C-alpha cells in the first residue's frame, strides 16, 4: 500500500503509515551509502585517509544547499548529516582495518 503524502494525511494512522514507509526507504538508501563507505575503505591506501575534514564540510555544504531547495530545515539537516558522516567514518575505519588484517 502506498502511503498518503503529508498534505493528504487526515489521521495519525495516515501519518504513521507514511513515516514507516519512508523509514523503510531511508534504510534502503542508507545501506547503499554504506556500500560506498566500504568501497572507500577498500580504495584508500592509508588509515589517515579515512577522515578527510575538507570532504566532511563539502558534504555538509552540499546537503544544506539541497535542503534549502527541498524545504528541509537546516536545523534538522546539518546535525543529522554530521552524525551520519561520523558513523560512516567509524564504519569505514573498521572496514579499512579489517581488510588489511586478513
């Protein structure tokens, strides 16, 4: 069943169905993003290459620009992406180490 768009929701059940459907899609998309982090771990030659400060800021800047045009509050976008980036860096570092210890 396809959930209603937010403007079409008339009940909390409608809202919850929409949120649940969207959460499933976000998990699917985040799993793909994780795959890119695992590819980065495979490609980067040195452990210190895992954290790239300029790239972190580049990603956040692009997200904030996109969030503005899509109507997402920067008060949601920035902290969510900064946390996502930190979790991804930690995952990438773990995979980087694992690949080189085998």
